[in-house]
C-alpha cells in the first residue's frame, strides 16, 4: 500500500465528516469520526470580533513586516541595560557582570503581568521574557568552539534564564522600558535555585558542590512559560541535555547511562563546550548535575528574595512550556509536551485546590499532584495515563522504586505506560471561550521510518516524513480539565495548501496562507489562534512568521500571515495585552548560521551584530491587533 493510501486511511480516523465535506479533503473522500457529547456554547467574542487584516506574502527580506494598518516597535534588544548601574551594550566589551544586569540573549516566551488595575492594566505592566540559549559565534569575535574561555562561558550563562522588565505606554502610545526600575531583575544560569518535590535530595541529584541534592546553580534552556493563577511564573527548561558532555565515560553497568541515552545527552563533547571549563557539565565527573535540569522553574516575578524552585513533581522532560487552568474542583491543571521527535504530551493536576490570595498555600501546590501522559486512540478518543510509582509497569524491577525515579525519568515512564509518541509536541494553549486544548506538533521528518520505536503512523500523527507539522484540538470529557478522558481531532495539517496531504480546519485551502512548523501559540480575545513558526526556511526558503487562525465559525482554519521575520530567525512568544491592543512578539536568533564578522542578518539596527529582540505591535488606528485594515515596516 502506498504512503498516500496509508495517509488517507489513517487520517480518516482523525477528522470529522463535516470537516471532510467542507474542505473537499483528499479528492472528496468522505471521512467520519463521531464527535459525541454536548458541544459547549461559544460565548459572544469579546469586542467586535473577526479578523480584518490583509495577509502578507512570504518574505525573504532582512526586515520585519507586519500587516497593513499595524506598526512594530523594537522594545527590547539583547544587551539593553535593565538594572541600576547596568552599562550600555558593547558587543566587543562584554562581561558576565554586565550581562547579568542587561537583557538576555535569544528571547523566547513573553508574558505580560499588569501593574495597574482597570483601564491602566494594558498601559503599565511587567514583561516576563525567557532567554532560551546562546549563539557564541554571533556574540564573540573569532569564537573558537573547541576552546571557549571561562569568561565566554560565564557571559553565556548570564545571558540565559529570565528577564523581568517594567514597561509602560507613553502619551504617544509608544511602549517604553522603565530602565533601572526596582521591578527589573534577572534569573540566570548562575542564580541559586532550590529543588523541590519528590526528587529533591535524591542520591542521583547530589554533587560534590551540593551533597544535599537540594540546591542547584542556575536555570538553562528556558523556552516557554506560563503565568500561574496565583501570579507566579512557571518557566520550562527545554533542551538542557545539550549543555552536558562526556556521558560515554559512565560504566556500562551504571543504570544512569541508559537514562542519559534516552534523554539525548551527547556521548562526548557537548554543543556548547561548557564542560571544557566547568566539571559540573561533565557527566563522567558530576553525573548528578545533569539530573538537576529539565524541570519547570517557579519564580515569583514580584519578589526576587523568594528563591525560585524547580518543581520535580511535573517530571524531567524537554518541555517547550506549560499552560495552566483550573479544574471543576479548583485544582490546577498544567498541560505541556516534550519537544522531541517521538516524545509525549503530559498533564499535571495538583492534589490540592488553589486559594485566591493565599500565596503561602499556593506556592507549594506544584510539589504534590498526579503526573499524566496522553494516549491518543485512533477512534478520536483518548486518555490520560497516570505516571505513579507502583502502578502498572512503574515498579522497582523496571527502575521505578519510588515517585522520585518516575519524575527523573518521566519519558521512559510515559513510554512504558503506553503513551502515544508524538511529532515534537511544543506549545499547548487553551481556548478562552470553549476550553478546548490546542497542541502544536512542530514536525517529525522521521515519522514512518522502519525500525524506529514508536515511529509508526497513527491517527494523531498521520503523515510519513512530517516536515510541516500539525495542530491537534483536544476536548476534555465534560469540559473538566481535571478529567482523565478526552476527545480529539486534527485541526491543522500544515504545509503548502497545494499539497493533497494538508488540511486547514476544513476551510478552502486556496485562500489560506502557507504555514509550516507551528511552534508557540496564543489566543486573542475573540478566540483566534495565533501561531508562530520555527523551520519554514528549511522547507520553502520563506522566513518564519506569525499567523492568525479562527478556530470556530465559518472561517475556522482560515490561516492568515500577519508578520514575517528576518533571515535565520524564528518567531516566538506571542502575547497580548489584556485589552488586545498590543501584541508582544520575540524575534529569536536573527542571523543564525552566521558569525559576528559575517552575519546573515543585520536586524534590528542595521549594523553588526544582529540582536534578538522583543517587538510591541499595535494597530495604527488604536483598535485591537488583527482587526485593522490596510503593510507597515518596523
């Protein structure tokens, strides 16, 4: 049977008949999946509703383009001074001390926390920005990856983590940074952090510098995040495995060796070479250090004196980020995925309900609860499988004598329980009106290859060599995010609309903007899904971009390109102000692939070097972003 025939048969189990008939999908093939249960009533959207911008054409220019009727302002750049006494940025006179007081590198997640009530909430706020990783070739002149200096490593550690920045909108409706504000501060790769939850203090966590296994230096690979119901931020450590080297020197009978292999740790030198400077990044010398990364880090954005916590109960995975919501009984449910090919989607439900206004109680919620992984059945149903020591195969004989081991080796626990291995699950967001959950699966070019564990085609991952990615729509039974059963369907199969194996929510594909590799996502007030991409240039040569896609109504699936990036970048962290009149977006790693002396981009300042930056985007007529008419350039 051909791949195309396989695809049609498999996909028929992941789409409804209504979708097939509306979209004329696969040459008129009638596809049927019963979507049972009561459909939730869709509330009237906030404001006037509807998208009103003309979609942009693909771009290969070295400038950011936004839809006509909008203007993009560069608000924050790598190296901008934030803390009192921070020096002005000078790429050829950097220091770790200076970088710790400046805006970090490779901005990813952006969160906005209002600092005023009522009408001022959207004019004065605290930006929370993650800094995922560094590109030393674009940071240092003549960088030698085989021999990084201690200062270069320290600067990179200081450039990662999180920035908290006070911002406000002035009388001219331009956003300003309150430089030197006492609300501005940094969490970096050198900040003291506490381990908490089931794995804290475990023997595998202990190092020569910290025999207690309770305190770790810094957070790394912070990709996306969320603001928790009690106001704290939960930042995820994604590709932490790339910072550690020399795992090959562990004895073959050491059970941890198999753990490191499953998590993708390099056998010899790491990508960043930090182990050439600090032994804590050498697995053969300090194996416990590698078990102290890969967690969600809880930070109080308003209280730098409160030591951040790595919440081990949520599992050690390479998570893009998480999304939080309340269950029917008042507990908190967190959704997140492991952003690696053939890995899983997770949910965590706290044991106790959260209490509005009780900060002391709420700060401990994420240490107790149940960790789940998702199994997607081909009939459109699904279930959340509890990852609990002593249940099913999670027993001592399989390497899980207790919950600590389940948390530290969550990926294997999920696989043993039978969770579905997915096509790189990245961001997960929840519809503000329907409560449906949307999961971005960026891509998996190895899907369908023979001999790969979990690599077979299935209804939730239906395309062989899935280079363009897709988005799944999930609805919990009874609308309760605390439940353990759900229904799902495919919302988008991204790629060139002219390709037969693409699908845009049933909308006529001749009218949509080509989109590939969905990554970060956000909802606007009307329930339109905004999708940022990472990897389009590899497929089409187009720069990565930001799209808006209705999820309900007659225009469901009508993807429109709103913003285009610059060479080498990805678009990340879309975030709206509370009233929807400002959209914050990160432009991460502009010019990636070049060097400081030979950059592939000179954005945003037109000189060397390119600088990862956060944009503030507004409609020129003051209406909500995406509703304007009329292409503006930054």
